[in-house]
C-alpha cells in the first residue's frame, strides 16, 4: 500500500483554507489514502462497485476472491461466466470484467503509457473500454494514478457529503459543487477523500 507523497502538504493547505475540511482532517489525523499499486485490480474493483453500496461491493469482492485463484487479468479472462455471476455480479458487470481482462491480456491497454497522459486524456483512453465510464476512470485516477486534483462530481458519496457540510443537507448542483471545490485546487482528490470519510470512517481502497 502506497501513500501519496503530497498527502501531508495537501492536508495542511486544505485545513488552512476550508473550515469543514479543517475539522475532518483533525478527526482523521494520521489516516491517508492508499493505493494497491495494481492497475487491473483497481479498475476491476471500480467496476464491481458501480451503482451499488460500499457494503454490497465489498461482499461481491470477497466472493470473487474466494472464487478465482487471484484477481488478475489472466484469471478473470479464463473464469467461467456463470461462476462470476454467482459472486453477485450482474450479467453486464461480468461482461465488463471479462472485456477489461482481455484488454489487459492482449496489450490493448498499455499501463506504462498512462503516466504521460493528463487527467482528461487518460479519462478518454479508459472510457474506450466497455463498462468504464467517467466515474470509474476518475476512481482510477485517484486510487491508482494518485492524481491529486480529481473532482468526481458524479460520485453519490461526494454529492451527499457536500450537501451535508456546505448546504444544510439540501442538494447541490454540480455547478455549485465545482465552485466550492475551486478553493481546494490543486488538491481536490484529497478533499474528496476526507469528505468520504465523513460518511464512512473506513477508507475505500480501490
């Protein structure tokens, strides 16, 4: 597990600028985002977690771990579709995982090249893969690439946390969310992580 090199600086600067984040950073002192350092696993976990609760996603993931020898492109590509569905995956998610695995095995996805792409370029690259939308690509940018300034506006957790802390639990438009988050630049990934913690103190690690 790797912690971003910028974490302490980002936390310090965010605490100076934003009173909500100052409180959350103090509450979660000593905690930090971590990366598993595995591109395929990060994308696979993101696909599993699409449109379901964290608890449900964790349950499906544990069943996957007990079903396949390892969460790798090679093993998922060879796995039986029915066995994957028995883990609690929808038919579409099984297809998405298998398509992702084939893209890795075939070399269609070249991880080594991604470090040369900026955030928007990498999102375009990733969303060419079946089942990977902008949210999944943003989770990858945050948790694998460890890009510091990603703002996942479509993330339901971020929407809920921002409405709770910045608008008295009333919904916020994405335009308003973006305006609030402007103060967090260039550390919007870090701010997002702390806001997630206000909903669930146990960190999600894709």
